[in-house]
């Protein structure tokens, strides 16, 4: 047996891969194929569906009709990925480098929300963000916020929900990457005169913070200039006081693989998400996921729903390919350190 | 040349209750190759890290070139470090690694380029600019780490067991190379190692450390010929140590009585300042073995013994010789007068051990005479 395995060294990997391949075949590829076929159907549930390759026009029809939803999905997912990154990175950094003996506890807390269902968590956000909820209510009561102020049923609420729900998907990969960064490299950088990053940090932090928050303000549909100013002030503060040159030249470049992975793990599910938009948004914040869900389950329009799903999948693949091409190489770390 | 470049005054470092460095005071001269030598865990790295600015002393003072740097962060010290594991930046090319310090200090691009080329030439790695640290060998990584530190022309270069990861042959080669580079650049080196041979080969002076402090500081030959403690005698090479009682003096010699009844002489000055019990020390290669019948000149110390064991090592033969009180001494003989098996001493032969009193040393006998010899494990 031993010599057989040695002589045929492809046997072991094949044996190990078989369960996974079978699983994917049965539960992923087969339904996907079914759906692909359904995207070439024509008809209704009552009259029955007919398959024909001539029905490829399902694609341009569906995509054309729902283009604004695709666009909104991409914008929301991108914005949520950005806010997730802004929250997750300092969090992961703190756990990795300052966690000490609380490291495992903190990691547990990061994934603790997963112990409740996605749906429940999102519903509780509906309560938290509610117009008379525990935050907005009292603030309105004491007059800090105007009476007609609301967050629920705005893009901001949807993006906040996505951010919250996908935070662990960003935090964990970034943590893993940061954890791997050898602190001796940071010491070496300090030994080689890497000190505080001033005034570069002030300028870079200000510009970056201002730009990010400005864009988010635009997406949120609020006064972007106010957001930009707040972002610039905060970014400048962080850049001046907290960011050191050893971080910018060593730690951050070496953690980019985690940022890259976290970005994918957040962006891809976020783009297809419909629960956050459903529960926290309003009809004008609907994403492509809501449309697909509606077509499938309410209208029983399987051909359109399938075409929309497949078009989304193809789109995501293209986006990811470009993303990987641009960001997913080893050269990225070097380029980041050089910049 | 005799300017003091580094000064430690009563430097102590505690980790909780544990004292890693215990009130060390020492001075390192400008341009000196200075080594901290000691067994693992004796506090060498901690001392070096305090010099580099990576640890703050619990108490004490650290001066570099006359300036108090005790509380300065690493990037404000005119000191660079070659780390134990090299700590090369894996995402940067060799050239970028080497240029790192100059860039942080805002040196102009064309000067950086020139100096990187110079540094690469110094460590004989011209042509490796574009490689990544993952694409070079351990010996080359070691040179890059050296170039990356030296290019900044620091006042002091700190090296923490830089050759530890290399194989024996490469290590010997790098020892010579390091010494050459140090002499070429004229920078003060503080070198940490647990390898006594390495420290002896390269250093101008060595501090032999044990349990958070140094037991003796001096030039390699002084440490070897006149160790002041049992620990130093055992850590540098092999020593025979015999507990003795002083029985007065004759001429410039102290008369010492051995447990087996023999008397031996040692220069009187060796006993100056020794109050408690004393052990007489003699290095194995200083002892000559003779036939019992052979006469010995009166200027030699002479003991009688029986050869118990011999091992032929090529350049020399190592004997274990037993004295009357069953105490065993180690003797090395160059294979010159005796070289073939028939000529070598063999177990059971009765011999006389002789050595010049001047070749003796004396250490406080703080074990009560239990251990006769130390450092056998250091023989290669
Ligand atoms: N950060 C630390 N926390 C606790 N103990 C430490 C720390 N660093 C070193 N030590 C202890 O201090 C002693 C000296 O360590 P070190 O200076 O690294 O020794 P060496 O380099 O001579 O082998 C060791 O016993 C080590 O366990
Ligand atoms: Mg060490």
C-alpha cells in the first residue's frame, strides 16, 4: 500500500478532494446549472416554462430594466466594505498587538454575534436605529436632533447594517495577517530611524479621512461637506498622533494580504445581500438582492430572477478579477512601503 | 582612540521579580570590538536591547558618546542593530532594505543610491540589489543585515548572535569577514555571543556574563590565562581546578598544598585579595606528561598520577590523568614528540605532570572543592 501510494502520488490528494468535489457537484453546480437553464426559459408558472436558447434576450432585458439596482448594490457594498475596513483594522490591530492575555476573549467577542441569526441581529438594529429607539429617541428628547430626523429607512442605515453584519469577515483575516507580522521587524524599522510619521501623517490622514468620509456622505445622501470636514479632522488627528512610520512602512504593507482577503469576504456577500436593505432601508434603497428575491419568491418569475442572478455572478467575477489583478499581488506590499 | 563611546552605570533590568540584568557598569571604547559572552539566559540580549532602546532599564544610566540616552527611543539613538534573526523586511528588495535607514533620515536619492552600492560592495553582494530577502541564503541575509545597519554610519553597532544561524564553516568565514569590516569602517561593535571561541577570535575585549552580571572583563588572553572566577575558567576553554591551602611563601611564590599531599607553587600576586578558600587552576595544554623516572627541573610544579584515559584527536591527544586522591585532571599534548599509537601514553601508565608555576591561576573556591575541572564539554 505504502509503495503504491508513493508510486501514484496523485492518489492521496484525489482521495482528499473527493468529498469536497462531490459536495460542490451536488449542492452547488447542479442547482447552478438548473438556474442557468431556467434563465433561458420563457413563460409563466401557470402556462409552464419553455427552454430555448433564443431566450438569451432575458439577460439584456433583465439587466437593462434593473441596472439602477445593480449600481446601487455595488455602491452600497463598496461603501460598506470601506466602513468595515475603517472599523475592523484598528480593532484587529489592537487585538493582535495590544491584546495580551485577552486576545482570545476579544476574538471570541468579534465572532460572538454569529451565535444569533443574521435576521435577528438585523432586526435588533431596526430597533436600535428606530425613530424613537434608544439612541435617536433620547437625543430628540433633549433637542440635540431635530424632531424629523431619522436614520432608519435611509442608505446610511442599510450600509451601517451591512457593516455590522460583515465586520467579522474583515476583522478576522486582517487579524491573521497582523498577527503574522514579526514584531522584530517593527523594532528593526525603529532601529533604522522610523519614528512618528509627522507631518506626513497629518497630511495623509487628513486627505484620506476627508475623501473617505466625503464619499460616504454622498452615498448616505447627507451633507457630504460636513462629513468630509469631520473625516479630515479625525484622519489628521490619527495620522499625527497614532500612526508611526514603522506602521506605514512595515506593518501596514505586510498586513495587506489580510485587507485584500477581508475586502473580498465583505464585498462579495454584501453585493448580493437583501436582508439589510429589506429591514433597514426603504423602497428606494433596494439592492439587486431584493429584486431577485422578489422575482423568485413573490412573482415566480424564474427566468428573470435566474438571469439577474447569473448576470450578477458574472459581474462579481469580473470585479474580483480586476481587484485581484490590481491589489492581489506580492508587489502590492512593496509598492505600499515605497509610496 | 581611547574615548568612551558607550557607558553603562548600574544598569538593572527586572521582568517582574526576575532580575535579568543586575547592576551592570561598563565602558566601551571608541572603535573597539567588544563582546558580551555568556551562556543562554544570562542577560546578553536584554543588555543589548537596552542599548538599542528597545527596553527601558529598571534603573541605571546609559550613555552614548557622552550623551544620556537612557530614555531615548531607538530612532533617536545613533546606534544600529544586527538582529539575531536578521529581521530583514520581507516585502522590500535587498537595496530597499539597505536604504531604509537613509530614507527615513531624508538623505537625497542620488546619495542613497551611491551609498547602497558602496555598502553592497563592502559586504560583497553587488548584483543582489533587486532580490527579495526570501531569495537569498542565510549567509547573504546576514551580510544584508550588516550592510543595512552599517550604511547609517552609527556610533555603535550592536550585533546579537549574528552568526548563530550559520553552519560552522560559514561561521568561521564570517568571523574573519566581520573583523575585517569592523577594522575597515572603524565603528564600535558590541557583539553578543555564547560561543567563547567566536568571542576570543574577534574581540578586543570581552565581558564574560553570568546570571545578569559580568564576572570578568578584559582582553581575551587575560581572560584565558588569568580567569578570576570558577565560572570564567570553565566558560572559556577547559580548566583543571584543584582546591588548595596556602602554606606561606617562598621567594615570589606562594606554596600551596593539594589534597593529595603534593605541594605546588604559584606566583604570589595571584593570591592577592583572595580571602576565603582558593582553587589552583591550570590549563590542560600547559601540563607536560613525563615518565615518573624522569627528572624534573626545580622550576616546574610536579604531581604524580596515572593515565586513565586517552583520546587521539589528530592535532593533539587528550588524556585524563588521576592523582593520588582520585582527582582527575585533563591534559592536552600536541602530537609532536609522541604521534604514533605506540608512542602515546596509554591507560594505566604512571606519569608525572609538570607545569610552570607562572602558568597557574587562582580562583575563589566557592564550591568547597567538590568539582575538580570544568568546561570539558567545550572541547571540540
Ligand atoms: N520580556 C521578558 N519578560 C520576561 N522575562 C524576560 C524577558 N526578556 C528576557 N527575559 C528573561 O531574562 C533572562 C535573560 O534573557 P536574555 O537577555 O534574552 O538572555 P541571553 O540573550 O543572554 O540568552 C532570561 O531568563 C529570559 O527568560
Ligand atoms: Mg540572546
